[in-house]
């Protein structure tokens, strides 16, 4: 009988899980979600006009979504992390649902915002204006958490609550902690 090779890195697994393949699968999913940096739903705005917002998805580098030759003051404010194993089709379906939900919240009120149309084609865009930016940010987070939590990476915050894992543009002159505290939902 061959003796098992000792692998220091994974030795804890054999002791803790008793070689439970279901638990190992969960551990792998957690690690893959944590390490994933390619699937995002983002919120962009204009530094000179924060009443303008854009929601979008990407499966690539966020920097490619953070500029516009037609709107040089546009930037990505934050991006919410999808789970690593979602397909592009699932991400698009979630984006469509979130856009519809945000339209219902923001475009059906007195003094309402508009969901903007593309000028040439007339097709509806992913942009809204005018909005209160931070209210929109908080409402977007809440819609994700309430209706699509199983598709996003969810984090806990200091035994107080939970939020959708997100990253912020490093040029935003607010602390990440303050921005996260704005969206944490208590248990």
C-alpha cells in the first residue's frame, strides 16, 4: 500500500472535511468567487454631472468600461461582483431585469428620471437622468440583494449585516468603508 503524499497546503482539508466531496465543492466555489475578477455589474456616472448614471455588465477588464470618447468625464463608480460560474446569457438576463426594476422605481414618480434613449437608433439605453446619485446607488444595491442575491457574491459586514461584494473606483475621494456602510443591510 502506498503512503499518501503530504501536501502542507491542503492537509487541513483532509483533517477538517474528512474527504467530504460536497464540502470540498463548496470550498472551491468560495475560493473561485473570491478570486474572480472578470464578471461585474457596474454603476457609472459623470464627475461633472452625477445626476447621470449608467448600469452595465462586463466579463472583462473594468477599465475598458470606464471611459467614453463622447463623455470624457464619465467613470465607473463601483462594480458588483457576479459569481464566477454565471454565463454571459445569465448576466444579460439579470442586467435586463435590474434595468427594468430601476426604471419602475425611478421613472414612475413625480419629477421622475428618464431612462435615456440612444439618439440615432431610438433604442432604450442603460442610462438614467436625472437621479440623486447616492439614492440610486443604494437602490441598485438593494434590488440586487433582494432579487438576484444567488447570482452575486455576498459579504458580511462586522456582524452587522450583509452587502453585495463590490469594488470602488480608486479615484473616488470617499472611504470604501463609508460607501459600504451606506448599502449594508442588517440581518
